[in-house]
C-alpha cells in the first residue's frame, strides 16, 4: 500500500517544509516550493493568494468531489525551544521543527495520498487543497479558498493532528465582551449606580441559561464567565464593569442565534468578537460516517477549531500526530505516525470508493 519510497518522500518533504518559514499571512516560501514540487511531477497548481489547489488530470465535473485539506501556515515559535525550530537535528525516528506536527504531518501525508491516487479512475474526484492563514483565522485562507471551491466540493477530510482518530464533531467558539454601565459616585454616600452589581446580576442570569436544543454528539452548549474588571479605587462606585463570556456552541445553534437569545436577558451590552467560528458535525448517515464505522476508526468530538468551521460540506477531521504537541516548544512528529497517516488516508479513500461504486 505504501512503499518505503513514498514514506521517505514524505519525510524528506516535511523536513524541507519545516526549514521554510511560513507564519500566518507569510506563506509565500512554502507555496512557491510546493508549486514547483508538483510542477516537477507534471501537475499544475491553481493558486489563489498563497492557497494551492491540485486536481486529478481527468477531473470530472459530473462526479462528486472529495477534498483533502490541510494548512501550510504555522504560529510563531514558542519560547523554550532547545534547538533551531527551522533547522533541527536529523533523526531516524522523528521529524522535529516548527509545524512538523501541526499540520505539516497532515500536509505531506495528504500529498502522498493524492499522488498515490492521481492516475486512478474512481467514482469521485480527489482534490487537494492546501490552505493558509488557518492559525490566525485570516480572510485570505480557507475563507477565500472556499469561495472558489464551495460549488465543486461535496465532502472533505480536514488534516489536523488527531492521532488518526476521526473527529466527527468540532465545537465552535463564541467570545462575548459584556459591558455593564452605571453612574459613578462616592462609596460612602450611597451615590451612583454600581455597574459591578449590574454585571453581577447579569452574570448570574447568563450562568443559569439553558439552551433547549441538545446536540446528539456534543451535548449542551457550554457557557463560562472567564474574566471581570471594574473600579478605579476603593471609594468610588464604578460606572463601568466589563466581563468576558466564553461559549462553546454546538451545531444546533449559530453564533448569531446565541447572541439573539442572550442579549434580551441582560442589561449589559453584549458584543461578539467573532460570529464566524461556528461548530461542525458530520451528518450521522453520511458516507464518511459509513466508512468510519466499517474501518472501526475511533471517533471523538474535537475541542479545538480548524478550517472545518469555514467550509459548508460534510467533513471529518483526521490526521497524523497529536494535538497536545501543537504550538509547543520542541515540536515533533514520529516517522511511524507519518506512515500511519499515509496508510490511513489511502485505506479510507479505498473504502469510500467501494461504498460509492
């Protein structure tokens, strides 16, 4: 299924990618390198900004399309690296360096998988999309790319470090800044309107909210108050009190719907930092779920977000490596995990082929 040359190619490619700095919004070096990498194999890239799209030569618009997607960008190196994050030591068992785990391992495993099936006639098209600006939720990453692909892609595998488990649901993220407003006064003379008390009442109200619709995979919407700030000195009634609400939505509610539910319940002004980080869930009866069941792949609900939240077709999140290593100093992925990733993707696509035939 995967010969040593394919695995060795993935290892060599990942080491090269690690050496090319690719912070969010500055992915030019990696995009240029991969465009040339595929060109040498006779495969042309469609480029949208620094995002890359690769299609099989016989792409058929009448067939459904499976998208393999992972991201090229990385965060800045964490403090505490004990080696150069762009020029790490060479190991027989590990690939070290910034972005090796998140999500370089998925990128190179998906590239090898795409090349494996490139000349294979299947009942669906295989499309490889390498996106940018995933780490900073930038406008020129998958948001820009999906405007081009939304009418072409029917289902997707999002490559992130999951240990090749399949995330079949992914909680969204809604961060709300609350602001209670009162009237300042002297604390000794019962003057003013205490904004802190208004915020206190509103926080208790928010804590008691129960959302009626329960997700079959993710359960209830989770709401947590995480920060509060008020006052300038001990003898002044505060005229403002700010607080922060962290909400992890399920697919049962859009972020806008949650805002519409909460604002009428409180006196404080609620302002969402971002309404686009929605939750996702794979439909229970979809072909992707059928393959997961047939291959007995472990499933879970992911607590972290990815480019899954920026696409609108059914998807799963699955890739080599471990999420716990992401954004950590001395990042690495095991070479045996790359092998598991390539074999796992090929096995999954082969099973999908059988189910559609």
